[in-house]
């Protein structure tokens, strides 16, 4: 039975009366937990119970406030649907905070480190070491004292010193979308050694700086904020943000005053050389605070009603004393160029009236919440005119301008505001209300985004017409890295997933091409921003899988936009060694492959199988290049057995892949022999042929990877005697050489084959007059649409009629015809399907794992679970493939391999 004071009590049901008792309870009290949530937000600025990191990990506080659980988005192998994962307890938290209620969780800018704060102001810090559901402890809460005055009212992580590619907007130019990338510079202060740092403001007015030394240990400095009176030091809220001029700090005290500070962190020494790590700890960089003298005090007042400020008689509006601050933020407009911010920051305060107060004070009724804004500006110092009469030795004395807060027009809300968050990389200000509805504002103007106002310019998903429905309710919310999803804690403290929706131009039985185009462009813009900032894009993938239909080629339209927006030149007819280190290419191939994934029992769609195969070729190319470079570097540590085991598995996989490609082309050569003399019949037959091997060899990108692989295999075979190996390492290396010796096709034959295809493709490009500007078109057609463009039909004829027949004398055709290629996972035949249902291949090592037991064969192997042989298996949340064994590996070379493959 609920307690009498519960928010959702129904008095009529309690007494069995059919009519209302007419107690005058406000209607909004029906939202369960609203009064408690408003009290939490009023008493303490740091009370965020759920947070979604930019790496994709979701951390939330359990209903008992004693634990923190982790979740993430994942593709479910059984049906291919994207869902929230099961809970994973962050076990060190309970032990670190020893029973103190946990009240706040906060991720750093990159999303790799999590701060957990309890009710006594003690802070513990964790980082994502190896996987989204496995966090390691960095700092223990036991370092902090147990003091109510140390409660955290505001906190901020230091930014990471790295510049990233950013995208401002997409604009239509001559009917096509043009994207505007730029290099966004990071905002100081930074840790000289690149380590983490966390700034906290306590209730007693102390600013704390927790920072990590180069040796991994944590240290702290603190200082007192300068205040005018003792009562001002009893703070309730604080907001912090980094700007080029220093850290802006805004505080709200118990006596309802807003104070502004500018703080700088200076390091001694300012630079740090990693080679100095072996020196004494006293030589580590040490920070110090420097307070800028620009404090401004503004007393807060909320007018009695929204029309009071427009009093025609000039009478000053009276103040409504029932309002209390429930949220304090500093809003910065998103960077629109490499120079940085163009507009001054805003201070935003959310003032709310208690949910039970309006009935007791009808004379002070007002809107539930009021948004109060101050613009931070510079104003000249006004000096009394008598100072002009004083002679000065300095003739050109200039008075520095002072910082002032100019209050802007208040914004009234008919609902309670329970969350304020900047999303979509600062381009959107999202406000969540007590009924779970979400409104989007432009941070530069506070104009409401309510759809496509300008169909020729797109700045965000919200501006393009994406919105959230109100089917789920909750008072604690956090948005995904790209802002297109949100997680919410319901009234029971359980995590619920909310997704943005869009009509994509189909409304009331009509279709609007402009709305569809703007929606796809905004998704493209969000994906490009995620790629440029190197953050997780699984939230976007969920939207793409659920809402863009592959039947109507909406997904293909999106992929085409992505390749246009990102600087990806698909033409690699000339050998390009930078191909393996391309920043965006693996991300584009990955999302292409993920869009066509159905489930672990069915093959991928043809259009996604091609990028998936190219990704595997890229992985093998990177591994061989890294191994050969490692040996040439004169390393004192010999290659470890695990690294050579990975190379052995990839050698077997790549050789079987080459055999499979050659076998398929031999069959095609025989199949097309009857129409080889009729070019038109040949072209028609080619249109109805879906051949993955044919697309792979025609694409210059995958051919470049095949060249790298052949070069790597030849280099490994030649360098066998030069590498100092012992034990299992020598056994694995000798098995690699034996695998190459027993191959039915020599490596030089494959190199000759790739060179012949190169020659055929280059010849048809030259014959058609295709230069460097025209070649990316047909190459993108191969890669994105999985279709052979007309210009390459002649090249296919040359390959099947000339290149392949020349190689036949050097090929053991019977051996490659009898080969079992089902373990490659690329075929659509029944043999491949049976292998997929009964066996698993390690995605990195390319080693077939043992057969699953019948009970486990139909179950999903979740991350970190062990199989019947006791081996640790981890599953990729996107492709659902499995990695078996310890991760990350301890030996140097194995670790480098895993790191390179991401």
C-alpha cells in the first residue's frame, strides 16, 4: 500500500467516494516523483542520475542510490534488432562509497572516464579500459573527507587537447547538399601530460581541482571562492565552462545571488616531456589557480506573473517569492569556424515553483517554471570625472573593460522543466518537461526548432524536423552522443530508451521530397560530426535501421550522402599507401555493413557484404604491415606467440578468400563464354549477375588491399629465417610458411592476377576519357550501390576473356574448386548457413572456435561471458562477431595489433 504522502495517491480511491473531495490539489502533482525531483534540483546542483557517454556507455544510479549500473546499445544476434543491453553492475562503486547515497554521475568530454559523486561530496573516478561494460577504477572516494559542506554543487571535466574535424551545416547548392567542414580547435585549459582533470565547486564555496599525474596517481588542489559575506558561501548551484579566456564559473547562493568568476589554471612547468616520467614525483606538473577580478553579483527575482513586466503604468512588478532555482547552466553557441566561439555565453537559470505551493498561496500563482537568462558582456569601466584632474606619469592609461551580466527577457513555461542539456555538439539546447515532452531551442537565439523552417539549410536533427514522442515518462533523462536517442529513468528507476522520429516527407498520404532530403541530410551531418570527433555512432545506426527502408533505397541515399560529405576519394587505381590509415573509411564501411546485417543465421545483404569483405581485407593488410614494420624496427622484444597466431589465422583466411575469388571468376568465365562474342547480350547478362568476387576485384579500393596482402605474405615468407623466434612463436611462423607452400596458387600468381585487373580497368578508364575527376563516380557506384557501371563492362569482358585464361596453367583448379569456403562467412549457400549456425570464427584472429553446445547454440553470447571450455568471449555490439581470449593482450606486438584494429 502506498504511503499517505506519495505524490500519486488517489484520495477518492482511499475513501471509496465516487465524487472528488475537492481538496484543491494541483493537477501536475499526478506526475509520480515530481515533488521529490524538484526538491533534489532545488537543494543541490549536481543530481544527475543517468548519463550517456560519447563512447556509447550509459551509467545510471540504481533506485536504492547505492549502486551504479552500466548499459549500452547493442545489435541482438538472434534477430538483428538494436536494443539496450542487460545491466552490468559497476562493482567497485559500492565498495568505494561504503554505503553513502550516490547522487551524481558525469562523463568527461571524450566519454571514456566517469565521475561518481555521493551525498558527502566524495568523488570516485573510473575509465573504460577495454569494453563498454568493463570500467576500471582510477581514483578512490576514500581520498575525500566525509563532510556535508563538501557536497558538490557543480563540476566540469578538463577538455582533451586535440583538434577534430567539425561540420557546421549542410546547405543546398544547385539542388545538391554541400557540407562545410572545418578544423575545430580544443579549448584550454589542458593537462600538460594529457591526463584527466576534474574541477568541482562545493557547497561551502571551495573550488577543488582533482588531476591525474603522469604516473597515474591522483592529486588535488583547492582554493576559496572570494565572496562578500559568509551567507554567500552557502552555495546551492554552480555552472562551469571552458572558454579561451579561462574557465567561467557561475554560482548561486542560499541568499539567492548569482555570482560570476573567471578562473585560470596555470601549470608549473607549462610543458611536459613524457621522457621525464622516470624523474621524481616532485618534478610532475603542478597546477595553481588564478582568479580574475570580474565578479558580478545579481540578485534573482521572478515577477509575480508573465504580464507584470509589461505594466503600462510603469509600476515595478512585484516579486514572487515562491520560485527557487532548480537548474543553472552556461550555454555556449556551437563553433561555426576554426577561430572558435563567435557569440558571448549565456547564463541560464531555471526557476520553478514547488508543485504543492500554488494551492496554499493563490495570490502568488504563476507558471510552473521560468527560464531566466543573462548575457555575459563587456562594459567600459566608469571612472569619476575628478580622476581626470589627477596628473599621471602614464599618458596612455587604458582602463580594462569589466564583465557585466545583462538580464534578457524571461521565458515562461506552462510545464515544469526537469532537464536542460546541450545536444548535437552544442547546436541544440534540449529542454525536458515533467510530462516527458522535449523542446529544442537554438542556443544562439533561443528560437524554438519546430520543423523545417528553411529546407535549404540544415544545422541539426531537431531543426530538420526530428522529434521525440511522449509515450514514455520519466524525470531523469540523458541524450545519446548524436542526440537522436535518449535514455530515461521511469518512476520505478528502470532505464527506458526513447528514439527520435521523423515523417521523412510522408504526411497525410502525401510525399514531400524536400522534407525527406532534409531529414537524410541531417542524419548525414550527424554521422559526419561523429566521425570527425571520433565518437560512437551506434545511436545513429539504430535510427537508420529502424526508420530508413532499404526497399525504397533510403539507406542507399544516406550512404551516398556520407561519401559526398566526407572527403573520401574512392578512386585508388593508383597505389595509395595512405589507404590503411584513412580516418573515415573504416567508419563508412562499418556502417554500410551494419545496415545489411539481418541476424547470425542469415547472410548479409549483397550491398553490405561487399564493405564487410573489404573491412576484413583492410584488417589483414594492417596486420601484415605492422608485423613487417615491427621486425624492421630492430625491436629488442621478439614477436610473441599470440601475435603470430593472429597472423596464422589471417593468412589462412586471406588465402581462402583469394581462392574463393579466383574460383568464382573461373566459373563466371565459363558461364559467360556463350555470350562473349555479343557485347549487348554480355552486358544484359552482367546486369542480372550479383557476384561479390567480381565487385571486389573491380573496386580499386579492395584491389589495393589485395596488393598489400600479397606484399605482406611475400615479406613474411622471405623473412622467416631473419626473425629470432623460439617455442610456440617459431611453430606458428613455420605453419604460416607451410600454409603458403601448400597453397594451390602461388602468391606471385595472385600478384600477376591483380596487376592484370589493374591494367584492364585503367585501360577502359583511359579509353572513355575518365580522368582523376571522373573516376570516383564509377568507383562509388561499385562500393555504395553494388552495381557495375557501364564504363567497366568492357573491363569485365577483358578480365573474363583474357586475364583469367592466361592464369589457368598456373592454377590447380581442382584444388580451389574442392575448397571449403563456408567459414569465410561471405557465401549464401546452405553449407555456409550451416557453418554459421554451428560454428563461430574469431573476428580478429580468424580462428574457428570450438562447436557450441546445443543449449548454447541458440543463445546470445554476451560480452565477457565464458564458453564451456572456460575461454572468455566478447561480442562486438555492432557486427555481433566474437573475440575469444584475454583482451587487451599483454605482449607488445599483440597489443599494437589490437590497438591498430580498434
